[in-house]
C-alpha cells in the first residue's frame, strides 16, 4: 500500500502545530469508538498522539477506522487541531492537540497480542521473553535500550577524546583463562579441534599493548558458560580497556573520569572525585563484602578486644579458636519484635551461622538474652564499641573469621533493606576496592587459583612471598563498586616473562601446559612488552543500575532465561546429523 513519509513522529506535535497538515506512521496503541467519532492513539518510539476520525462525509474512512485494532500498523494524514477545551490530556506531551484524519491506510494488521503493550501490566517474564518483540514495544523497555545506547556513545566519545583506539578482537579464539567454563565452537576444517568464544579479550588486549597501541578499548561481547542468576547471562557486554605505561593511580584517574562523564551525561549527577578507596581487607572487616554498599553506613566492628575475659561460652570458644566476634548497630531498631529477631536469626542460620546474639540498648541499660552472661564492664564496652545509643539494636555474630565476616556483610544488607535505609533516590555510592589477594586457596583441589586472572601483577613488595607464602601476596588489582555492585574490575599486568612463569608455577600450571596455553602471550612478552594494565566494565550491570532496574535482562534486547533458553527462537536446538557429521561430532547419549 502506498503511504507517505511521516512529517512528524508520534511524540512531536504541540499546540504550535495547529492547522498544519501532517503525516504520522506508527502502531495503534488503542482505538475507542464513541459512536460518530473514533479516537485512535498512535504510538511509535517517540511517543503517542491522538488522532480522530469523525463520521462525516467520508464513510469509507470511518469504516476503515472502525475496523482498526490495537497494534495495527497505520499511516494517517490529517490536520492538527488544538483539542476542544476539557479534552486535553496534560499527562501526555502531545496531549494538547489531536489530528483530524483525512486519510488512513492500514499498512499491516496484527493479531491480538498476548499481553497489552502497556506499562505496569502484570505479565510473566516468560511471556515477555517469548514475545520479546512486543515487550520491546513498551516505552520503558525502549527507554532502557536507548539509555544503553547513550551509555555506549558517551563512553566511546570519552575514550576517543582520551586517545583510546577501539579495536576488535576475535570471537573465535583459543580458550581464555578467566576461570569460567568456555563455550566451544567445533572446527570443520580441523576436525576434533575447537575454538572457544572469548570469556574476555584479555590476552588479545595485552598483546595490543605489546604492539604499541597504548590505549585500547572495545565494547565487546564476552561468553561464560556459568550457571545464570538475575545479574548473569551466558553472553554479556564489557567495556574492555587496556593502557600502557600506567600504574594503578593512572587507571583510577582515567576511569574516574569515565564515571564522572557517564554519571553527568546519563543521570545529571556530579560525581566528586577522587572516588574513595578501601583495601580488600578493610572492606571485609568493615562491611563483610568486597563490594560493599556505601549508600548507608552501619559499619561492622570487632568486639574481640572487649571480650577477652568473657565467660559467655559461645564468645569464649570463638576467641579461643582465633575466631571473630563482630557487631553492627541498627540505629533505632531497638523496638524490634520477637518474630523479627527470629526472622533475622533464620536468615543468618541459613548462611551457616550458629546463631545471632542481640542487644537492645535502653536508656537505663540493655535488654538482651545474653545480658546475664556479660559483666557490666563488658556490656558497657560492647555498647560503646558498637557506637550504639538508647533505642538502637546491636546484632552480634561470632565464629570463624572469614565465614562470619561474610555472613555479617549479608546481614548488614538485610537489615538495611528491612529498615529502608536505602532511599530510591540516594546518590550513587562509588568505591574502589584495592589490594585484592593475588591467590585464592581451593580446599577441594588443594591448590591456589588466581583471584583475578593469572596475568595480574603481584604488588612488587610481595613478590618474595610468592615462593614462601602465596596467601600473603596482594595483587595490583582493583574493582570499582557502585551501590554494592561490582561494575568494573581490572589489574596492572605482569609484563615480564620470568614473573609470568613464576605466576604459572604457583598456580600449579606446569611449564608444558603454560607453553601450550599461553605460549603466544609469553612469546609476545619477549619482544618488548611495556608495563600495562587495564579494566573491564560490565555494561549490562552499569546500564541496569543507571536505569534503576533489578535485572540485567531488562537492559538486554534479547536475553536468555536463567536456564539459558531463548524463549523467542527456542534455542538451543538439536541440529541434524549431516551438520554434525560435517563437523566430525557425535553426540553422546
Ligand atoms: N579481563 C578481566 C575480566 O573480564 C578484566 C581485566 O582484567 O581487564 O574480568
């Protein structure tokens, strides 16, 4: 059907356009037939405009308008008029006008959609994903994806101004060691051999530094075959960056600049820099997390030093076993009910704590099931150390250090949630977490793993411990945390082949294996590798936070379910035998 190019989009017309002849193309948001006059709301990604068909001389036009249903694609021509007084809609930017239609063309019909294309309709996510093209017609989904586009564009512009070069690295490559499972792609020409999809462009970006590109970035898909959660997908997007001749301070400055730019452009928020920093150890001690949410305080304090003589069995045993007794103070939560206490106790028990001790601080002392086991001095010291005052609640956990710090970290978040300590329009809280351990010990396999990845440089002063006590070695690695989410992570890299070889050795990677897996990188390092370091931002998570969403699926056009299915196209699917044969693959039962 012949139709005319639009003169305006559906979000554009205002009173000043009154009298103009216009053409609008779009979808029918809804049609209301009031008998003698039909109102059609026309929608495109810019907005909604009301068009009106009146039962005048043009019977055909009126009949056509009558037959129109939601989601039909139409082109209308008509004249803009200011809406008659009383029928304006001030909630809509175009709500002061409508278009009196003189020509209406149905460009395509639509079946009744499985859910109305509206905000706040209660639709299961399954249905939304199956009919993603319809879900993506909803204004909020459109604005999420447009926001994502804006973040990418603002980042690109910033990097360009800073002389970064955007370079693509291969999608088919040798498996990269970020520690997750690889997605494999069989090679047809080299039967029995496989490419891996990149878990990140880590090795390639380091090689680009050896080549002299000096400042690299790429907005790039990465793939990890891990169990999915709300904020994980098999494929996700990183803003991946690498720089030469830098140390940690240069990285902090450059990427604080990026965050400043993004927050200003996207949220109109003026980020104060430098962004505060906490070492990994401090973050664990104070917040029980390597990605603490600093939108609220509630710092953890250790009570070990005030309980030295304590006779209370639980605390006593903990201290004898070199454990930790740690506390948080929930301000004004002293009126907590028995059932609320029980709920919090269940919460920590599920995470593996033995129990939860609590103290309600009163004007004239304390109220607590453990009070009878504590001396007056101990009570006083606990309240003082926890900086608690009348009306507050002190929550205490004790046990093995790492475990208890983690559980207290989770309890801290839970209490904040229950107390509504995080207001929806709280200012973003950013934080660098630094000095991560270089290694993580794994009890099951009885070996060390790289906490970040095997190319991360140890702190120079810690290199001697690589042989004697690897657990003591801190890394030149950093995470950027926003509102309790890790939004970026990176490190200064090893650029010296001997140190790299030593690293592999500590990780239990034999020379042969190292050569076979990373020989290409080690070789490159022999030809003049500059000192370098970098970082990668999780774009999906960043956009999710900017959009104020809880799931990255809301900021990804075509995400998979938590079981890795694409409900829209039903992938993954079986493939026919011929296809497998060509690849030299036989599926095991
Ligand atoms: N490749 C790392 C990652 O994906 C980031 C980095 O070290 O730059 O986490």
